[in-house]
């Protein structure tokens, strides 16, 4: 079992920045690809970014490419999502997820992820 806890959400301003963290515990997470997703009110959950277990490969949705950066520190069992140039449409609940993937890729398909955090709310004001 892997437990994931997101933090760092809150209120941000348009054009500003926030950094989300996802702390993992339980089984060693060093062979898990990690992903970030979000769900806005009335919308389906969508993929944002993913990173391979060794951090060597990253993937982004077009909607956040160039604004969001995913990274990880395996020594701390933590994954980050740096969000810059925030927009009001970034308002959503943000989730991190883990997928056992001991190869150099990460999936963008949420159904492939085995473990999910409880989510953290991000609200961006205009």
C-alpha cells in the first residue's frame, strides 16, 4: 500500500504561483511513476503532469505545458507541482497519484494509477 498526502493548496492570484507537494509513505515509492490530476466543479478529472520513477521523463497536458513543472525527490518520497502564471480556470481540487512503473516512462491515463491522495483545493482569484 502507498499512502499519498497532498499539501500546498490554497488561494492564489492570477499570474501568481503555488507549489503543491505530495508526500508518499508505505511501500517504497522509488519505482512508482507519479502523476498530478485536477477536477474542477462540474467537470471530469483531468491529467496535468506525470514523471517517471527516476525523474528522467516528464509529461504535461497542453493546458499547463510551460506553466506547470513536475519534479520529485525520491530521498524525501515527495513529488512537487510548481504552478506559475496561474489562471482562474486553474481553480480545482488537485490530486497526486502513484503507478507502479519500474521503467523510464509514466502514463497519462488516470485509470492506470493505483493509489490516490485525498486532494488539495486550489482557488485562483482574478
